[in-house]
C-alpha cells in the first residue's frame, strides 16, 4: 500500500504522515532524504526528530544514495515514511552523482519498488508551482520534475491526502 501526502510548506504534512504510520502498528521506518545544510537545515532535522520522539521510528538516512533503500532489509514488511519527495528529487538532480536526465523515471521507479517491499509506504510531497512566480531555468526544471513525480505517485498511490492549514483532506482512496 502507498499513501501520498502533499501540501504547502508547514501545513501539517509530516504530522499527518506520522499519524497514518502509527495506525498500522508494526515496525516503523523513517526514510530521511533531507541533506541538512546550515543552521536552518539542522533546525528542521531537530524539529522532525522531536516530533517523532517516542513513536518507535528507526531512521534510515537516504540522501546520498536513495536507491540503496531497496537493499535495506529494515524496510521489508515495515511501515515506512519517506520525508520528503522534494528532497529526493533535489538530491537526484543536484547531488554529486546528479543528472537531470530521466530524474522523474528514476525517482518513481525506486519509490514504486520500495512500496512493494514495505507493508505501507507513506510519501510526503510538496505542493510547488502554485505561486505563479518566474524562476531561473534550473529551478524551473526542478519544479517541473517534482510536479511530474508528484502526479505519477498520486496515480500509483492507494490514497492521496492534501494537508491544508493543518487539516488533512482525502483526495483519493482505492
């Protein structure tokens, strides 16, 4: 089973994803995709760790080699929370071994395979592209790739939830 949780910045996506994971029982795995840059990044990591404290999650950092999670036995049969899709796409596009070519295909392929290894995969995404701003070409390419991955994951997911001002809204259930 796969659930995709999306929404804008600081809208409650992470809390909703954690709540969904806790409903399943069993082993909980947190797939941390954010490479923490600077103090702001460190603060976000601390915030999310504090939010998960005492909930039983085992953390797997996957910002250097996202595909390696497929070989990690800790995800097999677990309820896994992938936080977050925007970081996965950015890591694939701008990391050391990065390539813009086929990024959407690579990311969707790994996530789809991961969903089959897990009991339940909850993916936290990002609502980007609604602001109407004009961005430099590299940012535009990133936003387009993230948008494509988001649409494809929503199509593959059993549930899609959008968080709006802290309120989860069920958009799809199969």
